[in-house]
C-alpha cells in the first residue's frame, strides 16, 4: 500500500524536495484556494505529478491526521534483499542490525547517523520492530533515501548468512568485557547489532556474535538512548578509518 | 508553577521511582476504582503523599492530555546558578552549552548522554530554547535528576564568565578545520557548545570559542541529529580519559 503524506506544508515539501516519488495528490473539492494550494498545483503540474479533486468524504479514513484537505500518495519504501546485498562487492564495509527497535524517533536518528558514517545498509526484522513509517522518514531528515533498508524474517538466520559471507558480528551488551574502542574496525566487514530500548540484544544473537562490546560510563547511570549509543560506536569506527589513513599516507 | 504528570501509569511510575518530589495527587471523583488506582492510593498513603478527590471539572484545563482522571503535581525542576556552579571546585570537568535547541526529544536524549559521560552540568538559555518540560523529563529516562541544569539570560556572558574561570570553550561547526578527535580533552575544564538543529552555533559564540571542531562524515550527507553529534564528541573525551588512565597506571 502507498504511504501517505498529510497537509499542505508536508505535500509542498515533498514536491519541492523530490526525494520520494509521488503517485498522486488528492485535493478536497470543498477547499478554498490559497497561496499554498496554488503553489502545490503549480509545482505538481510542472513536475508531471497527477492531482485530482475529490469529495471530502474521501478524507474520512484520515480524520485523525491534520490533512487540511490535501494528501499525497507516495510510493512505499523499497526494501533490499539480504542475498542481493551480499552479492555486491564489499570491502571494509559496515552494517547495522536493529534487534527490535520500537521507537520511530530512534529509528529515524539511527538512519541519519548511519548515512553520515557511510554505513552500507540497515537490517531490521519484519516483526517486533518499528517499520519505516512517516515519523521515521521525517526524523531521518531525508537520510532514508540514501541507505538501503533490508527487512528479514529472522535476524538469527541473517547473522549466520553474514558470518558465512565473511562479515564480523559485533553485539552491544552492557555486561561485555571489551569496550567499543578496543575493536579494530578497519580491514574487515562488520555488522553492529543494537538491541531494543529496554531488552537489549537478544541472547541468541549475543551468542552468535564474534565480539560483544560495551560503552563504558563515567557515571553509574547506564542508560544511553539507542541512537546515541550507535552514534558513539559507529563514529569510533569512522575515527579509526580516518586517522589510520592519515598515518599510512 | 508546578509541573504536572498525567495518567495512571505515569503517576504510578513517579510514585514508584520517587525521583521527583510529588506535591499532590488529584483524582477525579467520578473515577471507578481499579487495580492501578488502588495501587496509586496505597503507595501515596505509604509514602506520605497527599491525594485529593476533586470534581471532574478540575481536569478541564488538561483536556488535551490523556489524564484518565488522575494527575500529580510535582515540584518544578530547580535550576542551578552559574556563579554557584563556578564557585565549586572543578578539575578536568566538562559542561555542555545548548545554543537554542528546540526539540524536546533531543534535549531529553542529550541529558541522558551527558549523565552517562559524567558531564558536570548543562547550560541552556532562558529564551529561544526548549525548556525542561514533561517530554524532556520522559525522554531523559530519569537522567534529569542526576545533572544540574543552569539557565542563563545570555550565553555570550556565560561563555565569558567560563573563560575567566579557566574553562576552555569548544564549539561545533560543520566548516571547522579541526576534527573533534584532534582535541586533547584531558587536563582541562571544557565546555562544548552545540548549536540549534538548523541554524548551528551562533556567530558570536563561534567567535568567542577557543576551539571549533567538526565531525567528519564518510558520506556527503551533513546532517547528524544534535544529540547524536554530542554523543560522538563527549564520548571521545571519555575514551581519551579512560585510555590515558590505562597507560599511566
């Protein structure tokens, strides 16, 4: 099913950015013209996006959203297949595996950080996890269009596949002995598993990981937001990559 | 004015954690008893918290919140005075200065990360900034009770005061020459200035900073969430502190 963008501002933004393919814009027949609506129609026409005037009853299913009589149907996120990803060449690449992240803001922030850190893809499970919804897209600040999302039925099988394809698996666990900066991230393909906000990484995944690492805390308050925890680890890998480069040049 | 916590679950949580002082609990007279409500009354009685049955009209001002007929009035956050903070002894301490952060989720996540990294205090301006509201408290996962928040009328004056008290000022700026990991964070008291989500650190503050640093990106998508950016920088300082300790022991 199509994703939907609600309201004049959001539809206008989507038209202007051109980041997501818009299938159709629906405008309520009862709507009075104003500057924003005119701009929407003008941009849609210029960009070849279909718009249609419909009875206000068409908006009834979206009563809970602030649609202002204007919605855009956009093409849904296309997920990548893990096998397809593994068939591509990889050298010193990184992956992020999200084990049951539930909060849309967190997923959005993780996607942004992953793109900035040059991560190759993000793997999420098809169940017990937040999916890529409109809050995620908004919080990702457009980053969702710059990184493939791989959806898998079983994270355990995905991890086995990765290991068989020469990827190293790093899981985060508050009781780990090693600190995240003890790992040498260069010279390998690695996947970092981040656990759910409360439960952490599931035991079966911890067991099949090659490394487990923790983030040492300076105060006994062991509760980093999951996107912040990921940012700390993945940018340590970036730091190692950039500083090692400097020395070997 | 008091801060207010809405709904049975949140009030129960507040009673159980005991992290914030509860002034009074108000319960709607029309409310039917259930297990949660009984637990609230029982806990309140045991902990000596006043609760009062009031007409449902008392809840009219809170119609937009999901209060379920139960609210708790809690003592407001007590802000610390900058002068008071500077009079305390400081050695290799860190501070975070937030220049116009507008998003409650971001402030909450920043507070959590700051506590985990052992930061001494967070400075926010009294205007053009999100204040410590209930979303901030919730997103901070209780961390708000473990770090002083300093509210100042002018960040520029605050920075001058800090500099005169032997603090070093580090501002983040995407166009800086130095990377955040080029700084040696040990052996000094430092304050990191993080800018607003869109505008960044204001020019006058950049000018009065001792260092400006950037976070190098591996992909040309220069848009980290502000709490993630802070996490990356402050935990580099933690890493330096912990690894240097290891070597000198």
